[in-house]
C-alpha cells in the first residue's frame, strides 16, 4: 500500500563556510540551486521556494521551501541534493507541515 504525500517545510541558514566565500564564488552555486528547485517544481516535488526579503535580520534564516514527499527521509534526500547543501554553504531545518489552504 502506497503512503500518502506529506508536506515538509524547510528553512535554510548560511554556514560558516558561506561567510568565507565571495559573491563570485557563490553565484554559480546559486544558479544551480535555483535551477534545481525549478526542476523540483516542474516535477511536483516543490510547491514553493525562495529567499526571505530580509537577509540581514532574519531569525528563520535565508529562505524556505515546501516539498512534497511520502517520508521525511525522502524529503531530506531532496534537500540534501540542493547545490547549497552539497557545497556545504547552507544547511537546513525541517518540519512536517500540514497544508490547509487550498484544499
């Protein structure tokens, strides 16, 4: 029997490694990160993703995304494949999220 899809809310935070890198070094990784989430969106695995408007004084981190997956392990695999995480310049926090609207 197949499990039902669940929703997973992620926030991403800069790591100490990110602070040692220049914008020029990070830019190609950022482009890969954006392309990765656009592909997940086309596949239906990412419902939304993006940075927070306030990048200087934000308790949540730099951005967030909502993924769909049957299990937390599957959701973490998708997040771990994010180029930001692959390169170790961001890390994430994850919560199971209950979507109410739209039904």
